[in-house]
């Protein structure tokens, strides 16, 4: 790895009411590395803009919430480096995260994209070893998180991709507003550009779920987009009975007795079910929920 770090990699993160937590990410990024923040019409956009300026990051402000994938694509368009590193705003890099990722990329030139080890706040690991979009025969065991290796899908929370590969597949699918966009990108990268790999020695600390508030309304919103994306992505990747299977899962969630214990769970189950019903015959996953 003869080239300096800051000439090889650009970091892209999407913010949405994230000013309280994104500063930790910005502080953890090595000096000189290009950082692009894309804000999806946050209430605290001015505060995030100020943080970006203080840390020398490029700031893009959307007038409306464009969705995760579209915002990532916007950020990627501003980069001209060999690699793009998409990372969530509620993450922190370790001192050698980027060096370890680039070393793995150089050691595996056949691979198109990579995930770091994602360390949660309680020191346990988050490891994406399966997806609704692939057969269960391809799912990995939990032990796979303890060593480097090829993986069937990647998490968008800390994803390094060769910019040439990202551009070859057209980036994130703009028809997906939220959820399953990383699964979809992973499958297209793997099919067209090369294997996907997990890099154990490259670490990111991630406070999973801390980038959004926890409420019944937020749960409903996320469930709505999750339901839409579930059906759209299943159809896109040729899953048989994609709509029927998703609907059956939604019904089981809807009738779960656990919903009686939590307003959040009730909202999540109800709007997941409604979203799947609304997706019958639809060719995208970006329709707004009924209360917007």
C-alpha cells in the first residue's frame, strides 16, 4: 500500500437528526481523509453543517428525505478516490480501521467489497451472516464472525467498496428508500464484480439504532419501508412467491401476543403488514406511508 491513505479512500455517511452522535465519528477519522456528509432534511441540519465545517468534511443538504441509498449515491458522486467507505453516523473508527481495510483489499484484489468487524456498545459483535434474499443454504454460522472470509451479503453500516465496482453496478438502487438496500447492492456486486469479504482485524464501534429515536411513530415508519423493501427486493432477485411469503410473515407478526405489551411493537407489526399489502404489484419501495 504505497499510496497515502487519504488519496485512496473517501468516507460517506448519511445523517438524519444525527448531530448528537455524528461528532464522535468525525473525531475518529484520520486527518486528511475525505469525508462527505449527506443530510436527509434533518431538524438539526444546521448543527450537522457546523460540525462538518469544523472537521473539514463536505456537507450536502437535501431539501427532503431522499432515503438512505439515494443519499449514499449522492455522496459517492462527490468522491474520486479508489475506495468508498459507507459508514453509519453512530459509528466510531478505531485508529487502524482504514489501514486494515485497505490492506485486506490489496491482499484480495478479486473481491469487490468488504465489511469491518462491527463492535456494539456492549462489546458483542454485529455480524450480517444471512439475508431474506438468499437461500438458507448460503447463510453462515455465528462462528464466521471470528475470522476473515467470504460472506454472502454485507451490512451497509460499515461497507468498503471499490469505486469502480460501485459505479459498474449503478450504486444503491434508488427505488429502495430504506432497508434491504445493502443486501441488494451486495448481490449485484457479487454477481458482476467479485466476491464479498469480512475483515476481522478492521473494527468499527457502532451504537446500533442510536441514529434514530425510539418511539411508536418511528417504529411504524421503519416498518413501513421495511415491508415495501421486503417485497420489492424479493421480486427483483427472483424469489418465488416473494409477496406471499412476506405477507405470511407479516400476519404472524401481527397476531403475536407480544404486541399487547408494547405500543412500539403494535405499530411495527401493523404498518409492516400494511406496507406489504400496499406493495402488491408495485415496482419500487419508496412510497410514503399513509400519514405523510
